[in-house]
């Protein structure tokens, strides 16, 4: 069974709700999903995963939420190369934060690229000023991403 690790960064719960919708959709399609409250490199390395999805909002001024930041930092410290992993990033933000719009998603995607993960579908940005259905927007992107895992 294709196994996917879902790492979430969320402050007020929107990205977490999106992650739950993504998990439900992937499970329905027969994927095996792991969605921890706080992602960790130890957990990531303790099992074999085919896919890594990062779903994160941006906080502060282009910063990664506190519940995802340790994973980002650990990935940089441990550098677990993942050339066989299909990765993807769903980035939530607000375009009124001009120059830091969806900055956390950009940082995470850059880190995944450094780790040689495959990124077959560029990250999607979901703008809180433009949509009131972030989960539906994420599922639209997910359909394209998950097709690359088969
Ligand atoms: C204090 C604060 C700072 C934020 N900073 C940014 C930012 O720098 N860039 C951005 O794109 N969005 C920013 N946002 C918008 C959030 O990323 C966006 O509302 C997101 O949907 C929140 O998701 P969450 O509930 O999962 O945290 C900020 C929101 C707050 C409350």
C-alpha cells in the first residue's frame, strides 16, 4: 500500500482542517496516511513512506508555524535524503502580506528540494483573501499530485 506522511503547520486550525480533508480523501482512495499532531524526523525515518505532503500556513512575517518549525529545522540538521519520495506542498496564506505571501510553504518546498525529494507538482498557494473553501482548493491540487504516486 502506498504510504504518505502528512506534516502540518497551523496556528489557528485552518491548515489542520485542510490536512484532515486531505487525509480523508487519500484514505478513501486507498492510500495509507500518517498525520501526526507534530511531524518529526524520527517518526519519518522510523517507517518507510512513498510520499511526503506538507500542509502549512504562514505566520509572523513569512514564518513557519511552531508546530512545524522543529520538523523544518531537523530536516536541515539531519539531511535525510529522499530521492525516491514524491513530495508536495500545500501553502496557506494571505496575499495582503505582500512579500511574505505563503512564505512558510516556499521555505518547506526549498528544503524538500535540498533533500532531493521529487516535486512533480509545484506547490499550491491558497489565499485567504480569495477563497472561503481552502479544503476544496487543496483537494483539487491533490488529485493531480496523488496521480503521480501510482
Ligand atoms: C499573526 C499572523 C501573521 C501572518 N503572517 C502571514 C504571512 O507572513 N504571510 C502569509 O501569506 N500569510 C500570513 N498570515 C495568514 C495566515 O497564514 C492565513 O490566514 C492562514 O489561512 C492561517 O492558517 P492557520 O489557521 O492554519 O494558521 C498571517 C496570519 C496571522 C494571524
